[in-house]
C-alpha cells in the first residue's frame, strides 16, 4: 500500500469522498478513525502517503481528530494531506489540522476543502435533490486524484483549493 486514508464521517459524505479518492489513487487503505481509536498504542502507518478525510464541524476539525492526531506517528511519512468536507465554509479546519500536526512534529503538505451536502440541521440541513447532485459532481471534480501530482517534497501547507 502507498496511501493510508484515516477517515472520520458522521453521515457518510467524508466516507464517500475517501472511497472515491481511494479508487482514483489505487493502492490505498481506508482506516476508520473511531475503530482505530478503540485499539491501544501508537498508530504507525506503513505507507509513504497519509491522508486525513473528515467533515468540518463548527469551522474546525471534529473533536475526535484532536484525540487521534497525538496518537499517530508520522515522522517517517513524506507526504501528509487532508480532505475536509463541508456544507459551506471550513478552511480553518485545514489550518487547525496543520497546527495540530506541527505540535506532533509533522505538517500538512496539501489540503482540499470539498463542498458537499450540508448535514447541519440548524442551518437548514441538506438542500434539494437537484442541488445535491450538483454538489456530488463538484465534489468529484475537486478531489485530488491520481492525475493530481503529489509533491513529494516537504513544504508549507499552501495547496488549499477552495
Ligand atoms: C455538528 C456539525 C457542525 C458542522 N459545522 C460546519 C461548519 O462549521 N462549516 C461547514 O461548512 N459545514 C459544517 N457542517 C456540515 C458538514 O461539515 C458537512 O455536511 C460534511 O460534509 C458532513 O460530512 P460527513 O457526512 O462525513 O459527516 C457541520 C455539520 C455538523 C453535523
């Protein structure tokens, strides 16, 4: 395997994004963060690319990420990226993840914010079916794929796409 995707999903958007990404990238393993959290000990991925896929919650990362990141050893991983799915805005979640990784001695090399169906009921919840289909197409167009060149060099987190 060359890529590990650590995934958290509430209602399936981020899982769908991760599955699409895994299919496009090939040679990818998807690991559920909640399931991995149940096992004790340090998490050591044995791939040279690691991605975190998760929903934006309250403009930031879901709480479970803040518990998970300190447990993952990434110092040997040359390429770390993230895909945050959001119903509207959420750039800060990627910056927040980068800060959390830096506290742990690594950093993001790239991050994508992908607009998907909003599952936050107080803000109106999911749009009508036609709009959902448009978001679905947009999401597929936005996600990094095997055609997206993955930069192998460590660099500052500046590859955000909006
Ligand atoms: C508690 C909660 C908070 C959310 N906060 C935001 C937010 O701040 N910004 C945003 O764009 N979307 C927000 N959303 C919408 C989700 O990020 C979005 O629908 C995401 O794609 C859901 O992914 P999932 O199905 O993998 O959980 C929120 C959703 C929930 C349930």
